[in-house]
C-alpha cells in the first residue's frame, strides 16, 4: 500500500489497519473474558461492603439500645440501694431505741432490786 506522511512522520497504512484490527480483537476478547469477570468481582465486593455497612449500623443501634438499658438498670439499682439504705437506717434507729428502752428497764429493775436489798438489809440490821 502506500506510506503517507502526517506531521512529518511516515505512516504505513497497512500496518495501521493491521494494528487497528489486532486492537479491536484484543478489546473484544478482553470484553468477553476479562471485563465480565472483573465487573462481577467488583459487584460482589460492592455488595459485601454494603452488607457489612448494614451490619455495622445494626450493631451500632443494638449497642446504643444496650447502653440505654444498662443506664436504666444502673439508675434503678442506685434507687434500690438508696431505698435499702434508708430502710436499714430506720431499722437501725428502731433497734437502738428498743435497746435503749430495754437498757432503761434493766437499769430500773436493778435500781429497784438494789433499793429492796438495801431496805431488806436495813430492816435486818434493825431487827437483829
């Protein structure tokens, strides 16, 4: 065929057509064999990433829900502890008051016995 000169470069028309034909065949083969598999792999990867993002969001929501539940349980436990403490303090005060009352009774009985003993000893010493 003939050579042509373009911008001062010699170009062989036959070589150019041959290279275009080889490039077209190469693109066709790549499209049929490689690009479909490559696009399939990329689509699978995209789907996997989307699924992982959804799972991450779901776990995040569950963690927030568990955190709120834990906070509620902690607050309830604190309320219960305060109530138990108040109840224990009231019980302790009642026990202390009861013990003081019993101590006063015992002290009163001891004083009465002591007084009786002194009276009895005093009567005995007069009678003897």
